């Protein structure tokens, strides 16, 4: 009788098992080409020209506005002019929120105007405005713990302050107040909501951004105060007298709107159905011109792709650039892309999106299969001359819109930009082209050119598969 091999040996001998453990590799010649791209990018202004054109010729790009369509048409024409092999769009539908006017003032005890801006998804106030007493809270947790009797018929104010940092970690505090605070206040009987802007500046310019009301929660007017006005309101509250504020917000949701993700592709030479994906979101808030949030994100991807297109030989895989629709109000473009491409997620071998301004990239992280870690480490070596460190212990979801794609199984790589300055301008009238540093922008392009080329040229994959990175899901 022939003895059976142990099950473990049979598994090791099977082609499937061998394939599953096959390492991803990068050829020395490809690493040299990537280094060449890196140096070329530091002298190239394609990203700057793209960003300047979009913010000058189109300007602000509030999702669902007239400039939404204008921006899509501008980007489609620009993608074609830059020589991409294929340019197309995919529909994205979402609620259409509009802003017409906004005013606010302290009525008593010390009358004075307030610099504020309505939050996305906020309803308007009744005709003639809304006047009510203000109840202040230092944190979101304090609001959660409040007795509803103290808020009924009043305006809730929540005021934690953000501080600048390289990784922008305080944004989690400010954005949670903005996104969740109005709904919590509404459930406790409040008729309006104010917050200290989710920003690190001391300019008298408020930061807008989206808020969210779950089904069954009554939406209430919600607005952000500039940091100096939040300071002023807090001083008045500390005076110990009842404080009345009047809000007059003319805004709200007006049905649905169908926009689109705009996609451009450079066709790969040997595996054109597989691709590396990068980009940014095309929409912006309406207060500035959306330069650092996020025209630069698309510009960086365009600049990197154009350099790769000029090589004598295209990489094996395709390179895809996506200008995502309506990220600001809830990642609608990213979610639509993830839904449309979920069944073929393995073809998106790796992805990285730029959506934290355009200051210098200082760190790279990645979520890839174990067999691709050495290849990522090789990519990191090519990035080192740019001052970019590699943290192999941290995940990389790819960016805001690509987090939805990552959640359905795409391997992700994150190129982390220095956010020290970013949240001073984020979602404000100060988000304009002069905040973009051309030298730092070129460093971003250099990093994306290296990553895009090597991911597209690698022998082997990075682990994209349905559900592969579900544990890293986040928005």
C-alpha cells in the first residue's frame, strides 16, 4: 500500500499554495527608472499648471452647483489634452445642498455680529431668522451628557479648539463635533447648533464642512463660528448672563443631483486590465477656490501620470487617475466607484489618493499582503531622497475616497503630507492657490510618480481581493 503524504506537504506542493506565497518583486532596471522619474518630477510644473487652471478658470466647485458640471467638463478636456489613452465618466447621485446667505449675531447681553458659515446639510432657519438662548459645552461628550431639559428650545454651542500638528490628529476632535453635534443637540430638543470651527487658525474666517442627521432625527440649523468669534462667544457666556444669538441661514437640501467621477487612463503594455489608481476629489466647498482641498490632489496624480506617459516604454499595468465626485458631503464618489468596481477589485492592484493639501510628504504606510512587503520596502528606498520615511507597522488605506475602495478589498498605500498648515485654510475662504508651495507640490508629484510606476511595473500583485482589507475599513 502506498503511504499518503501528510496534508501539510500536499498543500505546500499544490500550485495554488505556491502561488499564494509568491513574493512581489521589482527589477533593478525598474527601480532605476523610478529614480529617474523622481528627479524629473522635481523640475516639472504640470501639477501646478493643472491646479492653477482649475482654480482660476472654474473656481469653487460645490457639489451639485453650476460649477460642478463646469469642472467636470474642464477636467475631461484637460485629461484629453494631456494625452491619456482613455477618458470617461461614471455617474454619482447624491442630495443637492445649496447655500444662499448666512448671518449671525449676539443679540444680548452685548449685541454684535458673528462671523459664521452654515454647515453642509444644514437646513435654513425660519423666515426672519431664529433667536434663542445659547447653552455652551466644552466638548462633544459634555453635550452627550447634558440633560435635555437644559437644551429644549435653545441653541447648543460646542467649542473644543484644534491645534496644528504634522499628522493633523486634532481634526478628529473638530470634525466629530461638526458631523455629529447637531444631531445630538436636536435629539435633546435644541433648535439650533453652533460650533467652534474645525480649524487651527486665528483668522476671522469660519470653516464650513458637512454635518449629518440620521433618519428620524429632525435637522436643525447648524453653523460654525470663526475661532476669534468662538472666543468672543465664550467670553460672553462666562459673564454669567443669559446669552441670546440670532441665526439667519438661507440654505438646505433641494432634491437629488447626478454628477460623475471623471476617470483617465494610461494603457499598460502587458497587463492593461490591471491598474494602479490615484487621484483626488473634484468637488470643493464654496467659500474658497478649493486649491489645497483638493485641486492639488488631482494635479499631483496628473503630473505623475504625464511623466510616466513620456517614458520610452509604458509600464506593464495601466495607470488610472480619478477625479472623484462629492467627497465633501460623504465620500459619494469614492463609494460609487467602490460599488461599481467591487467585483473586479483584484484588477486595482494598489491605490493612493492625495487629499491633505500639497505640503511635503513625510511618511509612507501601506496595507498589502505579506509577500509584497519587500517590494514596498524597495519603493521606500527610492522615496528616501525625498525625505519620506516608511512605517511598516501602520496601515495605508490609500486616502479619503479610496478608503471605500480599500474597504472592498483593494491594497492601499498612503503618502502622508505634512498637515501643519493645512487646517488653517481647510474649508475656508482662504483655500486659494497662493497657499500652494510649488516646490513642495513637485515633491508630491515625485513621490506619486515613483509609487505609480513601480506598482504598475511590479512582478506579482499587492494582495487586492474581495474583502482582503476589511479590517482596515475607515472613512
